[in-house]
C-alpha cells in the first residue's frame, strides 16, 4: 500500500496537545495524577453491544506470526509463497474454504495468484469480509525481507479470528476471512497498475455475479502488529464505519491506540471503496520512527507484540458484533 498524504489538521492537533502537555508539566501535575483524574481510566470498559466481550488468544496469534515469518520471503511465484498458502489452508481444516486462483501478466512475467476465503455462515442475510494480504514484495525477493508486520501479522490475526468463529453459531451476518494475494507492487516505489491484484480480481468478479451487493462491510487489516500501536484514521475509508471502529475500541478501553493520526492510504480496500462497499483500513503506517522499518529487512518479529494483535483482533470482532446489531 502507499500513503497519499497525512491530513494537515492532525499535525496541528498534535502540536496543540504537545503544548498542553508541557503546560501541564510546568504546572506540577504528574502524568499519574492526570490519568487518575480521567473518568475513562477509573471506570471499566462497557461493551458496545449486549453480551460478553470478544475473545482472542494473543499468544496463539503471535505464534502464527512467527510460523509465517519462518518460511522466509514469500513473493508471488516463489516456493515459500506456496508453502504459506499451504500453511494457511492447513490451519483451516474442516472450514468451508474457497480458492480464487488465476494468473497475472506483469512486466516481470506471468505469476499464479491465489486468494483464500474461509466462510463462517451467519443467521442474517449479508456478509462481513475481514481481509489481509499474505505476500511479500517481489522487488525485495532476494533480500532477507520477511514482512513480519506487513503481511504476516494481519494474516496471523485472521487465523486466530477463524479459531474464534469456528464451531459457534453466528447470530448475525456471515463472516468471510480473506487472505488476499499479490497486494504488493511489482516495482518500488509503489506502482499502481501492478499492485492489489488479488482484491481487484475479487471485486470485479463479485460485481459481475452480484455478490458484492451482499457485503455489509469490508474490514482490512494491514501492519497491525507494531508494539507501538497507533491505528490511523484513514480517509479513503467509510466515515460511519471508522466511527464504529472507534466506538468499539472505546468500549474495550483501547481507544488510545486509535485515530490520533489521520492519513489517506491506498490499500486493498480501494477496489471495494470504488464500488460503494462500506470499507475500512485498519493500519498503523508509522512503523518505527518515520515508518523506517516498512519494506525493509528490519520488518521482523521483535518489533511486534502479542498485545497489539489482541487489541486489533478484539476491536475487529467487537465491530463485527456492532455491525450485526446495526
Ligand atoms: Zn507492503
């Protein structure tokens, strides 16, 4: 994916809050006092919908990140890519899985592409899609780049969400988990015509057969494992869906990890945004100072934390429940 711009208004707000923090320190208030004075810190989080909060096994999800990364770089057309496909499928045994396989022609040659979709049926008419790409960048194929945060963290998150959905009756919309392929650009820097192949193929197919009208929301997960987690408010995303995500985060007490920054990012949600599907990109696009670890061999597991996977996993599942009740 690529960032188009950071909203200037957010930078202004950050500057204001820094000034306030300095003023507070000068006034002698410790941050501990400031925290205990906050009603949010002293009252337990309330669920946004009836029933217990969602469950998510963060250690199991983190183990999946390590296992995906252990295959090494997984660019399209590689043996490692095939191994990761098989690994994902091996974790979905007994689930209803659709494979959407096709071939792309690029300036680098022809490549097989395969989207994997695990379907968990619900009682209501409509589908919520939760998506993550699992490939790593083709131009970085001969480096040690493994995309621990970029591709592996979100793919692992979906595997743990599958564990939570499996074997339970869904009172709500069907949930489809989509591991999409060939998100990364064939060239660096980002090259629009040769990227997002998997989702573009699916959006076209589902528009042609009418399925796209059944999609109630498209929730994209990308770069969600950073130990220093700050999910962007993303301006290509659907406003009411972003508001719902923030409400879900607030209900779980995780709002401090959401939407302090506003960015415009072109990512796997775009083919669905362009077709009028409500869509949101859950992404932390500040991975290391100034995003320095992004698309480098420094994108490794030691930068990530199980807690970040848990925060995003639980907020995603809470959002799904809110969509059920909408
Ligand atoms: Zn990437």
